[in-house]
């Protein structure tokens, strides 16, 4: 297949590292995919202003120089002024075959993804899926009706640490699941700076904790039955951002044999800027025959420099590495997640695989609807004095 185009909607931190010295994850992943494929056509990157579009182009030019990989990239909009719907014209004009990668604020996921599907594009949505179950169900139905492949970029499914946990679980070395405990937090610059314009329209559970809701589904294939959540609003409200600093959730899951276990999920995004990593993340999984524990912030690598102080580096997520000719290449599970989607789309287009075969193997829309159901029920619990909320998922 030749001239396979990609539409990237969004130009922020995760796409190109806007506002930082880094380059994000989406753009490096596309460059690395191009390194291995000759059938990529143009990449159309859409923002909401010409300023952010131009900044993305500068990031892309730097990646090209660093990797030696060339991409034909167009950036939109091309006129002054804010245009929240510049992507719609690109979707209307795009030549098939093509796919879309959506990386926009959480509250826009449903609308933008629906537009991509209605334009006939296989779509990868950077997590979370949708804030509500009904929105997720509609996108699942729409993708199926149009014969399109939809997936959510839950990259932690490619993390070797989590793959090892899944292997230990499936091999029955841990026995029957009893409980799991997850702590996941980020620096306060995420809501106060990078996501300031829309942080009040999401929650730390929806934006961050959703990763580990999906991971428990991925590892156990269990179904969530009920959830309760407690949250605190202090620090961010003082900065005029109406959202929770921290949310603690208790989720009860049911296995296919009817047995149940609990997941305790502690999330916050008000860590001090002096934290040695953007994300602090730990997981414990306890069964009747064993226990798995992982500090996924402490990957065994620390760097201490005059410029940055002490840093805990995750060499497995999305890192540039040098090669013999002096250029670099990006490697990691963040890269692998996006490359896998692009390879899957090619296989679907070339009739090498069926979309139905990908539904359970990948974080498809159908799989990701599980996390949407939990998030919505947890938010309902928060709004109703933290009472338990039942979760009823109708596939």
C-alpha cells in the first residue's frame, strides 16, 4: 500500500512536547514508523492556531534532523486567528486510505472522534476514551457500522513491567486475585500550566487514573461491578481551577467464575515541582498464592546534573537513543503503542487481519468502554457523598 496518510489532531505536550524542550510521543512515533515503512504518505497535523501549528513544524524539523528520517508534514490552520474546527476541513479533504490520531482535551474526545469516524478514518484516541458510557457506546456502534478500527492509546499495555504482571497472573503463579493497590500522581504544573485551559473540565481520575483501570482489565479480563470515590478540592481551587486535587477510588471487579477482588486507586496531580519525575507510580497486586509489587517511577536509573538536579528517568517509555551514525531513534512502549496501531490499520486495509480479531487483543473502543463506565460511575459517587455506584455495561 502506498500514500497512506495520517491526520494528527492536536499539537500539545503529548504530540510534540509543546512548551518543553522535549518532542512528545506522537510525532517521534510516526517518524519511527516511517523509518520502517515506505508506504506512508503525508502527515497532516491540525491545531487551533497558526502559532501552535508553526511550533509543531519546528519540532518536526528538529526531529527530522535528529533522526535522518524525512516526513511530508503539513500543519493547519494556515491563517491567523483561532479555529477550533480547522480539523474538519482536513478530514473533509483527506485522501483515502488514511487514519487519524486524536490528542485533544478530554472533554472534546467524543466530538472529534465522531467526526473522524464519520469521515471514514480508522482512529486512535489518546486516553481516556470518553467521559461517559453512553458516548463510548455510540462511538463503538459508529465504528462498527462504518467498518472502521478504533482504539485508545493505552500505552501501559506495552510496558514490560505490566506484561510481566499479566504473565504471572495468567500462569496462576499469583493464585486468585484478592486486591490491588495503585498510587499514581503527577506534578502540579500539569493542571496549572500545561492543561490550565481545560483542567476544570476533567478530573485526575479520568485523565491519569484511567490508565490503571484499563491495566486491571487488560491483566485479568474482569468486569467492574461497582465503585466509590472520595476527593479533595483545595490547592487547585485556590488557583481558580475547579477540579479535584486528588481522588481515591475503590473498585470491585468480578472474574468470569463469579469471584470478586478490589482495586484501590489513589490519584493526584499536585506533586511539587521538585519531584524527581513528572509521574510517580506504584502498583501492588495480591493473590492467594503470591504478590507482585512494582515501583514504576523507580526504574533503576537516576541522573543528577547541575541543570536538572536528581531525576528518575524511565528508559522504557519514550526515549531518544543514539545510533552508530550519530543520529538518534526513539524507543519505548509509548512508541510501540502508536506503531502497533498504524501497523494494525495497514493490516486491516490490506485484508491481512479482521477488525473483529483486534477487538479483544488491543485497547479497542469496545475494550476501552470498560474504563469509561468506571470513570462515569466514580464521578457520580463523588457528586453523591461517595456512595457506592453500580456499574452496568451492556455490550
